[in-house]
């Protein structure tokens, strides 16, 4: 009897191992091939620049991502992210077994998933090629894919992809978009204190949002700075200066360098009408895929300062567009303002603008239907594409 039970258990175990092996083989077979990993290019937002080089509009689908090479990201930011997310990144081959074990013990102790032990490479595998839902299939694929990524890509390339891929808020992806949105700076300009703030957001960027929960974010920032000090990545003096640095978020600045949007702002009906009108023209010219995911850089003759000045004189009507007030310098389109259908007082507005002197007295002002906007005078040069 005992012998039969042992034989039966052996058969069941053997079948289970075979089925598990088949499942693992199937999962491993379904991961992206080497060429896709090596040649991966993310979706990127299109940016429209005015005559002085300022970003006046961004167009994207669901992810506002602006690609930057690793060389255009501050060293303090790179160190802060590695310290916060994967302090043995340059030593391991894809997996931090000690961290995985510690996470396993903590999850068992609390009998629920409270932390993960994923490395930056594992997170990249999940964010780029897989999905976030926790399943046995995904975790199995993640293991094989992580091994493949480490085998095919350099550590610097993995880090570059991760920093440009990871989510930093509602519709914000990548470190350049995050740096602009939270601090109105390029990623290479971010200082140590700001770096630790951005790194502290990564576990849950929608919750650890400095605009909503700054005290909690600062608490995490202080912990990261302490770890950087202990890891000898910063000096005691740098640590003290970072702790005492007065943070100024983008929304607190009266003058903003970047016109940057997340999904909340993108879906805001009060967005300046010139953005909607330009979007319609560019969509017709370049198509949906190139405009929203192609990472175009479009340089125009539009002048945002002129547009803002005219806007103060003309009350924009975003909810009910009747006509469009445009300013032209020769054939170059300098400004687009939406106005109501009532044209009374337009002569007075023109005289007031001309009284401002150069360049306003040189422009040709017209009131036209939005379907007759002279779009040929918008783009100055062939749009370039972000390199990733």
C-alpha cells in the first residue's frame, strides 16, 4: 500500500515538473527577441518651439516623455536614483538576491505584498516589455527577460533606458519631463536636494507627489540623502547643504521656462486655444503616430511673448470660438488668439497694439475664420526627431 502511494506521488510530482517545465519554456519563448531589445525606441512627445526657442506646446498620447541621453542627466540625480532603487546596480547581473530574500521574508511576515526586491533591470523589463499586473507568468518572463537585457545591453544603456522610461506622475514619463514639471529645469541642472526629491517619488509617484504631499516626500528625501552619505556618494558638507536647501517647485515660480503638461493639464478644456488650433494643423500634416508618439521637434516663427501681450488685450474665448485674431510678420505667423464672434472694438484693439511700438506696429493684424489660418507661415524648418 505504501509502495503504491509512493509510486502515485512520484507520478504526480513528475507530471507537475513536466507541466511546469512546459509552462516555463512557453513563457520564456514568448519574451521579445534580441533585436527588439537592442533597437527599442520609446514613444516620445512632440515639442513645438517659438522663435526664441521656448517650448510653447507639447503633444502626446498618454505619456509625456522627452528623451535625454545619460550624459544630459546630472550625476547627483543618477546617484540618488541608484541609491533609492538599486544600490548594487553596477555589481549585480540583473538580480539582487539579498534584497529579494529580504522582501520575501517581509511579505511572509505581514502576509501580504508590502515590498518588492526588483532591480533597475527587472523594472525596465516590466515597464518596457511586459505589464505591471503581478502574475506567475509575468514574473517568469521577467526573470528570463532580465537575464537577456543584462546580456545584450551595457549597464549605462540600461540605466539610460530606465531613466527615460520610468513613470514620474500622471502622464509624466522619464527624467527630463519630471525635471521640467516639478522644478522647471533640465535634467542636467537638477541639484542634489532636488535629485533626492525626484528619486523619493519612484515607488509611487502619484502618491509621493511634492505638489500634494511635500512633507512625506521630504521625509523620504532625507532618508535617501542619509543613504548616499553612508555609501560615500556625497560628503558631509554636501549632505548638510542638500538638507538645508530651500526647494522651489515649478508652480511656485512666477516666471516659468517650460510649457510642460501632464495628463491632467492635457485634458484641461481651458488650455490656450492656440495649442488646440496648432494641434489640429499638425495632426493633419504629420498624422497621429508622428505627432503623438514620434518625438518631433518643430521650430516655428510663433512668438509666445507677443501672443501673451495680445492675450492681455483681447479676452480669449476658449469655450466658443467664433473667429481668430492673428498677427503676421510678412508671411510668418506670430500669434493666434481666439475671440468671440462679436468684432466690435477690434479697431481699438489694433490701435492699442500699434501704440506699443516695435514689433507690434510692424505686424499685420487680421480677423479670420479658424479654417483660414495661414498655416504655411508657422513652421520655419523641417522638424527634427528626438534621438533615443
